[in-house]
């Protein structure tokens, strides 16, 4: 004969949880504790987030380093525009420029006299989405509490250069620190994935872009 499982411990546990829940006043369950105060009477700990991104425009001026898998490292400069539809999601348009030259190729060319890899200008046009899943703040000497966002970005675009072919895809990670209601600082790391035609052969390459930026917000 099949025995039914003993459900008495489960019923007792549910009854205890229900009793404890009903014993807590509704106001206590809905209210978070107030942060403690310092000796001077000012609040410390949690701070009200006073920077709003939703329905605002962000314009960034960027500069940094572009590291191409085949051509090496070169300076990077760019501009980006982001429309933030919500606090977490935005649509981004970007432009970047770099001048690529191969140090190794220069050494070979100097020894042989033959030009292997010509220097090239690269103009990178991007379209993508930005997601800000993490919001936080820094505590600096209990006086300034700048807020920050950690964000992820992904998209596609074109690279106008002598060796690039087809679309350029990118994925990125970054952090934005908000200094006041209209200014932010930004650190951005991106992987640019594209097909390059070099010395008669095609291959998928990854280029790493590391950039610092200053963002201006309107309205």
C-alpha cells in the first residue's frame, strides 16, 4: 500500500511564516530604515540620486588608444551622441578616427626597401544600444557623493579604411561618473570586430578601443 508523504512539518513551517508576517506592522514592512547621522548631524550612507537620464541627450568627446590586431596601436579620437529613452536604455550614434601604421612593417621595409603595409586612415561609424544595469555612488570624505553608472553597449557600423571590408560590430563595457546635473566623465572599453583584407588574405580581426570622455547633457 502506497503511503502518503508526511506534510505536517511543511504545514507547521507555513503557519509560522504567516504568523510572523502578520505580527509585523504594515508600516514597518513598507519603510526602509533611515541612514545614521554623523556627529555633525548630516546624513551618511544612502544618498538621493539627483541625476536623471531619461529623455535627455548626451554628447561625448572621446580620446584614447586604438589597438588593431594586425596594424598595432594608434591614437583614437571620437564623438558620440546618445538619446536616453529611459534611465536604463539609450540609443547611441558614434564616430571615431584613428591613423594606423605597423611598426613591424616599417622595420621590414627599412631593411628590404619594399613597402609591405601602407599607413591608413580609419573612420569608424557606429550605431548601437546602451544598457545601464548598475547604478551606484562614491563616498568622498563624506562631502561629495558622485553617482555613477556601469553600462554595456553593442551595435554595428562601418569602418572606412583601405583594408576593412563589410560591417564592423562592437561590444563594450564602461562607467560614467556624474559630476553635476549636466556634466559626466566616462571610461569606455570596446571590441571592434571586422573583416580585414591584408596582403591578399582576409581574416576576422578584433580591435580594442580604450577611451576617456567628457559628456555634456541637455536639457
